[in-house]
């Protein structure tokens, strides 16, 4: 199991996500993002705007996504 925070994933808070794989962790973060969007959380909305800008350039988005995956892979397993 590995843990990353919303902030480490480009979000806006310290909420922790723990998962076996990056894909599982990404799904948790996506669900959190949806909750924050529905709550109109201003700090998360600003973070989402940055990701939306990245999505306009598929190469930049792929590089950012790969950097998040690489960061997850580099983490030690939780104790």
C-alpha cells in the first residue's frame, strides 16, 4: 500500500489516499474531486482549472499524468 495526498496529486488539500496501485489511487482522487466540485470548494475548483488547462494539450497531460504515476511508483510501501 502507498499513500499520496490530494495536494501531491495536483489538488488542494491534505486528504490522504491509500491504495495498492496508482489506478486505484487515481479513482479515489477522482471521486474526491467530484465531491469537491459538487460542493463548489473554491480551492479545489482552482486546482481543477489547472488540470483543465493541461487537458487542452494531450502531450502535456500525458507527461503530467506519467509524472504522477512515477511519483507513486517511487514511494516506499506504507509501514
